C-alpha cells in the first residue's frame, strides 16, 4: 500500500491521514464543496497539516489510489460506493467504515467486487478523539485480511474477523445495544442524581476496583447472577424508576431495564436452574435464549 484516497474528510479521515502521513503514504481526498467558506477553509487547513492533497473529482481520487477509504456517514455510503464503482480497478481495496446496516454493506461489496476490487467492511469501535489513527477497527469481507496486514504495517489498529461483508457492521451495531444503551443510562441516572442533589456521591460510587474486570468476565458474572436474581433486580429498578420520576425525569431507560429483567424472571429461568447459580455464560445464555423463544412464540400465537 503506497497511496490512499479518502472520499470525505471528517474526523475519522483526518485521524487516519495523520497516521498514514507519518508512514510516508501518498494521500489525497475528495470532498464535495461545502456551502460555507469557513467550513471549506477549515477542512483545507486540516488536509494540508496532514499532508493530504485535494482531488478534483471522485474519478481522480479513486483512480490514483491503491486503497480508497469512503469516510462518509451511513446516509451517504450507498451514493458514494455507486459513484466510485465505475472508477475502481483490479487490485484496489475499497474500505467502508460507515455505520451502515449489514445489508447495505453486502450490497456495496457486490458493486465493488464486480469491478474487480476487494471490499472491506470496516467497523470503527472507538473514538478518534482519544485514539487517533490507532482507533480500533474490525474488518470483514473479501479484502479484510489484506487490509489488516497492510494497515497494521503502517501503524493502524485493524483486526480481521472471519465472515463476509456486513459481519463487522453487525458486531458494531449489536455492541451498540450495550455501548449506546449505556450512554442513555448514564444520562438518565445523572439527570436524576443532580436533581436529588447527590450527583457527586453517585458518581464516586460507581467503577471501584471491584469493577475493573474484562468484559467477558463481567458479562458472565452478570448473566449467571440474573438467572437467579432477575426478579429482585427488576423490583429494585421499579423503585429506582419512582425516584427518577419523582424529580420530573421520565425514567425511559430505567423502566425499559425493569421490563427486560421482569421478562427474564417470568420466563422460569430460576426454576430451570433449581435456584442454583449456573456454571457459566454459555449455559445460562442457552437456557435464556430457549425460554425467550418460547415466550415470543406464545406471544405471537396469542396475538
């Protein structure tokens, strides 16, 4: 990999460009003209600082690169791959780090591969504000192994996973159930804590030394405990919801959490394990999944 072209030039492209520039890559970027001169000037300055040449068109950017990185929002990803596909050639890599749905990425892969290029479904799993060019990325699709090897060789942080285009996006979006759900929980908790006047005490009570465990271990601990204590924890969330509501905050996340735990408690999981803590995550997940399928089937039949 000697030359890289970006389509779009926001935070992600700028962070990657700075890392690639340090590895002496030939860099260029095409960005549609902005409506404001101030925004265009700011972008040009960032590109200049990162050693990125402006390309005059999509065609110019795509044809002059070993790797094309379409660093655009999900809403623009399909339009961009369609614009690029007629200019792609044999042996190029097309890297798509958008947050598009898996089906959208699979369709994009078909377009790219029909031109003889390799497609990389890249899922960005961190924030470039703190990680810069070393932001973690998962990669899937026909070009994933090559992208991992070439990107890692110049200092990027890419992990290739087994699977086809769309699988990295799938991992990212399912991960977001936790990551973005967590964000919503933090928001709701802190709004209520502030109005109750205990914000600092609540903040200092979370994240002690006992919580510094790898996430797989944390997930196993949580799930094995929920198998026995889901009802108790649902009751606790119901009480918490009343406190959130008491200060004029709609307890959307708290009530959603209560509902999810209540369903688990009512599924009969505790009885399934005879009131004894399950041995491991695989055991409790398998049983919870089976009981959830029964519940969903019953609900569909009743409907």
